[in-house]
């Protein structure tokens, strides 16, 4: 039996195979074309990113490096050296202590001699008020890293001994010092042109000193002051801190006898103002509870408040009685005023002469009965 060939099936098979091969060729061509286009973009010109990437920060005497990467392939397409920090300087004229914090200008340059912007560092100052060694600490950021310290000096300004004078308590000296205050001072004194010796050292500051031992009439006292500051060092002392000497011949300054007058409210005790007094003490000597007492404190008055007091309790202090309690007499009262000055070295007193018992008490009915014995 003769076999028949199915030509229709053969033709269909050939057509299907042909279409399959055509589709494979199209896909392969598209893939090859796309890859070729991508490579063509980077080969013909990379697309650099806008931002720099730091590969190595610049430091003092050490260069840095930064690059720009291609946006497409990520390789470095641009590279630059960051010149190292070559110089850090504190720019200022001679700084004289004035009690305020100094913050002098900082100048930073790189190895190319160009200034590095202040946006690339911060500055912190320390010990920058009082004479001695101050420090500026520069901490870098941005394209730079590291911390560098630079020292600068603050000098003690001129010190002047402005006054040497007699007071009721002794010799008082006053000086001017730079700044709002000085940390410490040393007082030197000579007597009648003799050797100048250290008299007193204080660590509490101040602008005046009372020499209570310098009050011998006719003696010439000469003083010098050396102002010193913490921390102690070469710049804490110096010729600028030592005052030129200043002298005075002491003349005794006595307080005047207080004035005592009678009033309807009691005995009024008045006195004259005493220069530099901190407060006044009014005292008296007389009988209290039938017993003679000396130096009774009658009143304490702050300087500047008043220069007189009313002694309302005089009668109870001045009545003198016998053993049976009978009033014998109204005994006199001796009034006097003591001026007190407070200083760093203590409190000092200077007393007026007494009134010598010239005055007696006021009657209970407030009728003036003050009389002279």
C-alpha cells in the first residue's frame, strides 16, 4: 500500500519553526542594542555628581583628598588635593588686662598660602581674662580634622598708688589697678627712708589698705604696692604692677568731743562725721541698778544713717542709791563716741574724749533738769 505524504502538516511545521527563530533573533538584537547604548553613555562622557566625597581629611601638615563620582557607573571622574593646614595664628595687639574676656581673631592658612574660612573650624578660649597665659583651642570640621591650641599673653596694666593719707586709725593707702578687680596684692613700707620691707600680702583682692601701726606723729611712712594675679608666673609680676613710692608724714587725728544737750525726750548726744567710718558706737559711764558701770553701750549707728542719738534711759542709769534704796544723788554720765572701721584685716576703733561727767539726767516728768556740776 502506497503511503501518502501530508503536505499540509509539513508546511505548517516549517512556518511555526520560522516564526520561532525570528522572535529569538529580535529579542537578541534588542538586548545587544540596549547594552551597547549604556556603555556608549559612560564612554562618551561620564556624568559627575554635584557633591564632593571626602576620601581623606586634610590635617595639620597632612594633605587631604576629595573626589566626584560618576552618577551612572560610580567611578571617580574627578579628584582634587585638599591642601593641608599649614599655619594657625592668633592675631592681636598687646592685650592689657581690663577685667573682660579677650577673644582675639584666629587666622588659619593652608599650604598654598590661602586663608581657610572660619566656617571650617570653631574656637574655644580659656584663661582669657586675667594676666598670664591664655589659650585658643581651634577644632576643625568640614574638609579638615584635628584640634590645635595656640597660646597668647595677657599683660597686667599700669598700677598707680593714688593716695597715702592720715586717718583716725592709722595711715591709709589707695591704688588703682587694671580690670574690675585684682586677685591679690602685696604692700611694701619703709619708715623714715629706711629699708623697704614687705608689710602685708592679701589673696582677697582690694584697692585700699589701712596700716593701723603707722600712726606715730612726725614719722614719715613710704609705701609701694605690687598687684599680682593668678596663675602665678612670669607675667603675673613685672614692672607694670609695682607702683612708684608715695609718702606721708603722720599727723595725729583725734575725734572731737561729742556735743550733749538736754531735750524733753532725753539727752541728745551728737558727734561729727569721721571719714571712712563703718559705724559708730555711743557709750557712757554711769550708775545702772545702783552700781557704777563703765563703757555702757548706749547705741550703735551705721555710718551715713545719723550723727546723733537720744538717750531715753539716762534716768535709770544715773540714780545713785544708798544701801536702803534711798536716792542719794543723780550721778553724772560720761559720754563718748567710738568710730569703727571694718577692713580685710579686721575692725579698728578710735574713740573721742569723754564729756567728763558734765551732764545729769532728765526728770521723769520730762521737765528739763539738765545742769552743770
